[in-house]
C-alpha cells in the first residue's frame, strides 16, 4: 500500500500539464474527536491518492484542516471519501475564487498535536461553544453597526495585502500571539460591543470565538467560512465588498484578489504593490512584498546580502546555509530591517492604487525542463555525482538542473560526462553517468535537462 508521494513536485507539475484536466483549489476543516489520527491519516492518503488529490492537510485528535487541489471531474468522488465519516457529512468545501492547476504539487497529510496552533489548553473551555456564524450579507450589516469591533485573526503578512475596512489587525506572526493581545485590548468592552472576527477560511475563528466567549465576551460573531467563502458569496449575490485588497493564501498562488484595491507597498521601493515573493536565496526564503522592477533588479532577493549570496559559487552557498533549516520550507514568515516599506499593525483603510489587470499569480517564471534521471549514490563530499539516465538523453554541453529537498535547485553546464570510465559525447537511457559537481549529491536528487 502506497502511503507517500512517489513523484517530485516537478514531475507532478509536468504530469498535471500533460493530463490537461481542470483542477479545483479548495479548503475545509472540521473539529471532531479522532481516536487514531495516524490511521485516519493513512486511510485518507490511500483514498485521496487514488483520486489524484493533492494538498497540505493536518490531522489531530481535535479534527482535520485541509487545503487541497483536486481534478474537477473527481469532485463528487472526493466528497464521497469525506461522507464516510459522520463528522464530515455535508461538510462545506470552500472553493477558491481563482484556480491554479499548480496550487499544490504533493499530497502531504501530517499528524499534528493540534490542527491550529493556538497555544491554548482545551480543558479550560468548551471549544464547541462558538460565536454566531454570519454569512457575507449579515457580516456587511454588522460592520455598519457603530457598536461593532472587527478583529482580523490572521498574521501581519496576511492582513498587510488585504483586510476588512476598520479592522483591528494585530501585529503578530502567529495566531496564538493574537488571542491575549486582543483580550487585553478589549477588556472594557466585554458586554457593550459586538466582537466580530474573521480569518482566511474560518478555522481560526472557531477557536477564537470560543476563547472570547470563555473570557466573558457576550456578543461574539464570526465570518462563516472566512474571507474565502465571503468572496464567493460576493460574486454569487452581487454584494458590496467591505474587504479591500487580496486574500493571502497558503498555496503556491500566495494570494487571491478580492477587490482591485492595492493597499500595501513594495517593501523595497515603496511603490503600491501586493505581490508576495519568497526570497531567492535558499538560505533565506523570507516572504516579502516585491514589485516587478525590484524583482528584476534584485533577482527575487530580499536584500543585497542575499543577492550577493546567490551569485556566489554553489559550493560556498551550500557552506553558508549549512545548519540552517530553511531549505524545505515554502517561506519564512519573519521580518527584516532591510525592508523599509513593510507595514504591520495600523494599516491603510483606502487603496494606494488600483490593480491594472488580473494579477499574474504565478510568482516565479517556470524553467522549461525535462527529467533525465535520479542520483545513484550519496556522496559525503562535494566532487562528483552519479546519475542513471531513465528518460531522454544527456549530451556534453547540456545545461542541467539538479534538484532535491536539501540540495535545492542547482544549475550547471556539463563540459565533461563519463560513462563506464570513458569520456563520451552523449548518454542514453540506462547509462550510469558521472560528472563533476561543486556541491554534495544526495540520493533524493534528480537531474533535469533545461530546454531553452
Ligand atoms: Zn519595488
Ligand atoms: Zn533574503
């Protein structure tokens, strides 16, 4: 029984393009009592892998939280895999407004202690005693009430590119930090104000609303299904959006546009911009906002230090990031002194600019490449690599990409290739090829030929 991915993200991207199917990006969550999360995880993996479902899913004793991409034609079959479980019967699947076939490239289901890191001890309060769920129309109405305080339960990098008008946007990096801050700030309004909250998909508010009710807040409301579901209802019902800007999302799209308003600035030059970038330096991966001009000038880097590093010989780059655990992460959520136009806490209520066209949501230009094969040996030192060619052919002078979770993406041009101890011009399927590399090769590394 296969319980783990057998394809790399690159191979998956190629497969999705070849299959030519439409995919849906969706999310859902459910709080429940799950006795054996490990078994639950394995059962889901088997069922979903068969449906070509991809995504990032967390399961815990307290429930499930899933962000996924599934082939449109498998939607009903996918729903059936959820209906098997009583607590997911009739579950609402939040569909994304903008779909990208590459929103997820792996099926990753992880067993966690909690589905949302809230730092709370569940024994102290009843998580099922939640706030009143509001649909988009009701949410708009309550925002017009002068007695309403609206709080954004997301993090600084999320609220920066889009938020509800007049919302309190805590300057926090994690959900768990925002709970005590807001509790403190609103101490004197436990009875007289409507405490209205929202988050990306609704899951954080389920916990937050129960927490605030437990803290003595009398009138607690939450946006049902979060901003994702709000945006969907705006479209369906033709409602006015009281949310301005973009909804940050945790997949490869990094955000979906809700209104044309751009409320944030390029962190490097200050120009209105709301496109997040993941710093190109594999030893950094800082998430920040960067305009197209700065992207070109800085080559996707967050600082001149990172720009300098990406131009260093690969062997030095690898040495510099030794011991740093950033290689596998999608991005790092910290802040940096170098970014002069980063804002958090107090955010603008009006647009700084209007988005011209539907934003290009793909953050990086894709390199056209074809998979040649995989590494044969693990090497202790940077020196040589041996790969078996399983596809296509490899020629002297080819530009190749070696890619793996620890190695990252490394490009090089081959001026010498060796098969069976002899230097050759061209290697074919089945050949074991050896060539020099300025870094260490891992068994998980794959080699691609770059097509230009
Ligand atoms: Zn800029
Ligand atoms: Zn950087």
